[in-house]
C-alpha cells in the first residue's frame, strides 16, 4: 500500500466520520444550539476532507474549490464556542454581542470563499509519494490568514469561558484545548507544500481522531451515553493493538517452529484477517448476547431503556406510599404478574405469607435490603427481573430516606427561625401592650369599685397572656440544681388560689431532681392552675400529685376529678399553642409546660388509664442531661 493511497484512505475515513458524527449530533442535539453548530463544523470538516479525495481522483478544480471553503470550518466552531460558553450562570454581554454578530461572520466567510474561487487562491501540484496535493497561491494567503484568525478567535472565546466557568463545563473546555493542540499538530503539515516544503503530511493520516476526540471532549459531560460508547471503542482499539502485536510475534516465531506456510503469509494479511474477525465479533456480539439471555432467562427483557425508565420513575416518589405504588406498578408490568411490595418487615415474619409474589424491603444498620417471597415457581427470567428491580428499589429507598431526612431538617430549621422571629415580635408586643395596660390600670382607680374590680380582672388576664407569650416564644436557659420535688410542689400548692379544691401529695421526701427549680415550678403552676380552673365549680373537686422513681427517671402524675377532656381534642393537640377548652385561657399553658419538659430532656403526656378522669404524666430524667452535676448536695427539711 503506497503512502498516497494511505493518505486517500485517511481522508475518506475522516469524511465518513465527519458525516456520521454530524448526523449523531443533530439527532441528539434537537434544540441545543451549541451542538447544532458543532454538527455544522463536523459537516464542513467532512466536506473539506472529501475535497482531498476528489483532488486525488483527478477532479482538481472541484477539489480545489471544496478545499478553499475551509474558512467556514472555524466559523462554525466559533458559533459553537460562543453558544457553549455563553450558557448557564456565566453569560456575558460581550458574548451576547458576538452571538448577534454571528450571521455577519458567516456572510464574511462566504465572501472570502467566493473571492478565493474568483481569484484562484488554490492550485494542485505533485509532491513526493502523492499524485496531487493542494497548495495556496499568493492570493490565497488572505484565505489562510482569515481561517487562522477565526480559529484564534474561537479558542479565545473558549479561554474566556474557562476563566468564567467551573465544574464539568470548565473540564470540557480544558479538554477541548488539549484536542485543539492535537488538531493543530495534525493540520500543520497541510500548509507545508504551500511554503515550498516537500515533506509528506504524515500527521494528516491521523486526522480522523481529531474530530472524534473533539466531539467526545464536548459531550462527555452532557450526554452520558457517549462515555459508554467511548469505553467500548477504546476496548476494541486496545484489542486491535493486542492482535497486531500477536501477529508480529507469530510472524517471527512460526517459521522457527515448523509452521513455514504461516510464516510465508504477509503480516499485513494476517492482521487484516484478524481485524475482520474482530469487527465481525463486535457486530454479532449484541445479537448473540440477547439470544443467549432469552434462552437462559426466557421472558426477561432488561436493557438500558428499561433500567433508565425504572430509575427515573422511582425518583419521582415523594413519600413511602407513592414509592410502593410506583414500584408495584413497574415490577408487575415487567413480569405481567401481580406483585406486592412491603417495607420494614423483619425476616422472622416470613411464615404465614399467603400472597403469591411479594417483595419485602427492610432497613438494617448496614442499609436497605430486599427479600423475594413466593418466587420459587417463577421462571428464571421473571426471577432475574425481580432481583434487578429489587436492587434498584432498595437503592431508591435509601435515596428517599435521605431526601425525607433533609426535608425534616429543613422544616426544623425554618421552625427554629420562626421561633426566633416570634420571640422578637413577642418582646416588642409585650412592650407596646403593657404601656396602655398600665395607663388603663391607673385610670381605673377613679371608677366605681365593682367596675374597678372587673377592669383589674381583665388586666390581670391580659398581663398573663403577655407573660405566657414571652415564655413560649423566648429562649430557655436552664439553671440546673438539685431540686427536692415534694418541697417544690407543696410550695406551689400553698400559694395557689385553690378555691376549696382539696389536694393530696404522695411524693417521698427523698425524691430529688437535677433541674431548673424556677422552670419546674412554672410547670406545676400551669398544671395546677389549669386543673383548678375546671374544679372550682365542683363541690368535691380534688387534686392528687404523686411521683415515683423508675430507673433513672422520675415519673410524676398530676390527677384531678374534673370533667374528662373532650375526645375530639387529640392528645398531641393538647400541647399545641392556642388550643384550649378553658374559658378565659390563653391556650399557651400546656404548650409552655411541654417546652420546659422538653428542655429538661423529658416528656409529658395525657393518660386515660389511671382511674382518674384527667391525668397528666411527666417523665423527667433524675440526673440532668444538660450539665454534669457531680455529687449534688440535697436540701433537707
């Protein structure tokens, strides 16, 4: 094979690659302007390479005209560079102006091409080892200079984009610069004959690699499927190189081991036969793989499209119920059998399962796992589909779990931010409200006693509401100390306006808590005051407070024989702010109690199983979880 024929083959391969790449880009680009411009660059490069082939075949004038159209190549590349860089958050006014001027760049390039045709800017000469080769004439210098200038401008835009962008786009631009250096090295030999240098353009034999590498550098971070294609392509190229090395070894060794007939076969023929076999293997690999998979796993149709559909639809789930519904629909549709999916079912509960096909997904310390139940009689294809889907579904469970956790954390952050804002608002309201309340209180001294008493009662209620708002919305700072529980509660009862309500305190003197005595006192004031408000109208109103130690906690129960709490009010709603059944109540008493109990690391709940109409139970840690108090001294009486 002569060098001229090798050059012609290289140009023909580059032309075919250019058209194929352009078609692929136009198919994938759709409305992406940058890839459409890159497809235009690939088409122009394919046409330019085909011009050399035409020139070699003796159609010199047509070949020269085609090659002289080379200014359109960097124009398309400039168009691509502007669109590629001027996207996302890195848009620039300068690039917007260049983009609006792109039509004028195309018009100028066409004008340069027409002028080159009219003035005879190109010619053909015979060079060493070639039948005919293109050269620029003296008037063609303008064509060459304009082409180089456009290329510099395009790469200047890329350099600007590399400075402004980050992440994958910056990596793409860096890769394009590397490929651009490779293309410059390959194309430099094209102009040597125009400057009187009689040297065979060896680098141009590798020109097909330039376009492929350029497109790969651009789309590898945008179209993920191209990475899989590149992986397969590199694998086959590596296999071809390995075969080439093996053929060279066989050619040297075969004659020495008695295989003279094999040694007489030219090495290039052995290599060609091997490459043909490799190409045939590549062509029949996928069909044979699908055929064998259908024989081994009948009924299983698993491919990239199916997996991508599963993954995208499972990601749409916003909660666990929706994830199960989507999962059941996808798997049932795939195997054409009804499948039930359950979450967080322990393995020990497998017995007694009466469903035909089931997928159980459960959480453990090491992550999400799955278990297939009732699949013993399923075909291998159905089983394979179920196992692949189950693995993907388990992964989706982990993703949804993290997504919901992030959502909860974000809601908690917003709630805390809201409390901070509410605290500031409450402080401002308290200041603004107490001034007119004080004025009303002073003005009430001149009113009749009955009216003054009524005003004083309402003023006390308003002041209590303001105080409750400040406590609920403000921050809680605990001053931890050893607090005898019985003494604290009896002191609260002694100061409370019980209005004839009897009480009983069943608390051992030795029970003490590491707590904030003032905050804990406020808890019992609110609970007792709340109970008395319902008991004062009963002739036999009774209040009972008892406590006991259970492990490291102190369980305190506050009972009263008042009316039962309306069942329409849910237990958790009792402790929400502004929820009250008490006439004249602010609705903040129990909410404040829960805030204080939570701050101490305890919990409060309403009980209905204690033989008392109303019971509130507090569970508080005996030892503080907020500060370390070593060997506290207990107060004794």
